C-alpha cells in the first residue's frame, strides 16, 4: 500500500469562519519501485493476490513485482525476455529497449 500524506490547512472565509482543507497525496514514495516505474513511463495495470503489474504499452514492456516491492521483473511482451532488478539497479536505468521500441 502506498504511503499517503495529508496536509491540512486552515483558512478564513469572507464571513470570518475557519474552513479546514486537506490535500491528499497519493503519489508513491520517492524511494520505491512504483516511483521508478512511473519515471520510466510504465503505468499501473492490475493487482493480483500476490503481485502487481505495470506496463508501458508503447514500448511493449511489462513489470511484475510482489507486495514486498524489493525486486521487479521487466519483460519484453513480444519476446518474453526479461530481467529482475532491485530498486537500486532500477534507479540506474535510463531507458528500456524492446522489440517494440528501441531509441
């Protein structure tokens, strides 16, 4: 589950009554697989009982990781070739080339 951050602000309205507003931050933690997958262009697709799936349809890459979020397996959807990376390794990736897209 993503860390959720709430920021509460109190402001005065025209009639001098205090109104409380809240900003709910649903972004994944900075130091997380989800944040790195988003940075690389992947988006959330589905969650099963034991893992989560993210995909970049334009590049033809799929990411699978378990609830612990310690490792992610990136797979070329056309060839089935994949590689499992830790968060530290994923942070070093600048682009993912596949049979669908290679810059």
